[in-house]
C-alpha cells in the first residue's frame, strides 16, 4: 500500500506518528493509498523549519521571490495533466472540472508574480517642515493554511503563493482525504528554486489543526471549510493572538426572474448545482423561482437532471463524477431522505443510481426538489452534494428577503434581463459575491474571494489585494534629519508645522 508522507524542509518526512488515514478512488470505492497523520511534534518540526527559513526568505528581494513564482507557474503548466489526474484520482471530479480548478489556482500564482508592484509603499515628502513620512508592508512570519477536500489544488493556491511572495514562510495542512496534489505542488516549488523550509506540508486531522493553532510561532492562519470549524479556528486563533481568515459554509441562492433568458438560467443552474457533484462552496444549491416562472423552470431542470451523465472522472463523456467518500455519500443521501420527510417534492431522485462496472463507487445521481420552504433543513443547511432545491417567491422583494435572511452569505446570483432588478439586487444583497446572469460569481485572482455573515470569520477576504494585506503588516516611518542644533523638549502632542 502506497504511503503518502509529509513534506518538511524541502524533502519527504515520515514523522513519528503511527496513525494513518485511508485514501480512496471515489469511482471504484477501492483504497488507493494511506496517508501519515501528523502528531503535534511533527507539526512543530515543520513550523521550526519554516521559522528558520523565514530569516533569509523575508530578506530576499521581492523581485527574486517573483522569479520563483514565474518558474513555479511554468512548471504547473508543464505538469498540468499530471496534477489534474491526481485530483481526479483522489477527489473524483471529472477531468475538465479538475483542470479548470487547477487553472483558477494558477491565476493566483500569476497574480503573485507581480508582487514587487504590490509591495510598493507610499511616500509623502514634507508632511511637516523638513519631515518626511512613508509606509511599507512587511511579512508576518510563519503562516499556515488549512484546506478542504473539494479543491486540493485551487484553495491551497489561493493561500501559499500570496503568503510566500509577500516574504512569509508557510505550513499547509491539506485535507487528509486527497493530499497527494499538495505534495506534488511542494515538489514543484522546490524545483522552481524555492529554498528548503519556505513551504511545508503536514498531513493530519484535528491534532494537526490544533497544533497549528496553538504554536506561538504561527503568525496567521487561513482556513476554508464548514462554518462550525471556521468558527472554531477563528475563536482559537484569536485567543492565541493570531491573524485569521476563516471561510465557512454556504447556501448559495440563484434568483430566477420571470423576464430572464430561461435557457441561460437553466444551463447556469445545471453547471452550478451539479458540477463537481455539488461539492463546491460556490455551488448553487437553491433556485428561487420568482412569480410565474416556477413551473417552467422545474420542467426544464427536470429534463436536464434526468439526462445528466454521471460517471468516472476520467471518462470524457462524464458531466458529474462520484462523491469523495462513502461517508459523504451517506450524508448526502440522508439529506434527500430528510427533504422527503419534511414534505418537499422530490422531482428527480438520484439515490439509487448505479453504474455498471463501478457498483462500489461513491456515486449518486442528480437530485431535484420542488416546493421547498425556508423552514426545511434541506433549505437551511449546507448539503454539499448534487441536490438542488427550488423555492417559490411571489415577487422580487420576497426573493431578496430570502437571500438576506439566510445565515450564510457566500455567493448569490440573479438571472434577469432587467437592468434595474440587477442593479438593485447587487446593491441590496447581503452577500460577499454577487453574479448577474453569472451562475458562479467567483472573483478573478486580482480581486478577492470571500463571503459575509457566517460564511466568513475574519476581516479580510482571500487572494487579490486583500490577500496582500492579510499576509503583510503595515509600518509607517516618520523621519527628520536635524541640522545639528538641538531644540528644547516639547511636552504636548506633536503636530506638523
């Protein structure tokens, strides 16, 4: 059985732990590998390596750090097929979707290549007589990332390229369900010329997470995952005086107005709800049908969901792959059971989906509910699977109220031809990322990603300009060079004259 190790100090590291986790091929259901689960001592060793590497890396000119990022970008492009296949083999998503997620991570690397420009400070001459003032941004120290299973390349790459380019060192704790991609990225960074110890990977579970939170040498923690864990990370990092951005759960709504292009809305919903088997924090899991469009919307969605091509990720015909583990498959099926018991109308039932030759795979067909109400659990809770709920709203105001009343505020979309509806919706929605006739409104790398309400704990969003601010601290210098004549002491608040 293949054993996946950690990556510490520029090389594979087995660690002291005897505990391991199981890695599965989601399409077959077979165990493909095992992964070492780090002890607290293993994590502390990685942090010590990163702390030592910080001394020289933080003093490396931003231009030289950018050149490492340029080489890393080139290596990702050259190894794109290999990385994509690794994602498919452990996560299960279809090849093109996995490749697209890798590209969205690569875009952050491209953005990080411009770090010399972004770290330029501000200078003001003569803020007072012969007094100058300027501000600079400096790295924090050792930073950590704790990332989820659903994007084993993209989400880590939203974190560590920005942190490293800003002059920090980094310890990544990827999901123990699909850790191989992170190890391969670490190897490519070393090949790109990154000094040993600047980027480290420790695989593990809660013990590793708590070790990162409790180690005083960690200056900042970035997290993406469920809301309960995000809140736990946020509270404990704050208690330990760390900077933190913790992105939590989502229940993204797609408001479908009566005047919309229905084909565009349906196709958008299909990709957003069933792409990656719904295992996305930006998945559209609630369609809000406004006015009289509900029956037409459900009819069109029904035909599309029933014809959804579900299969292994490496099959070019597949539109949706399996779920990541059997435990997660059981959880998603359980939510469909709950929806039926709550009285929602199950229009398309994918629970009994079976694929010849892959009977033990973690497959479920697309599921579609109609007549869902805001008091149902399938409306309130994040399912994280290919389950779309249709809620009926009598008008625009009721639809907007549904969006704003939900505890999550990650992403939302509206499909409409009316400019006033689109503008009002984008202005009034209490959501971090809004799409107008765009089903998945994920910002590009040179903007920033993050939600509102219980979808984000912390003050700053991820990557883009917010990422630079998160991974650096501001310093302002005020300077005067006197002529040599001493002045008398002043005992009042200094003002510039």
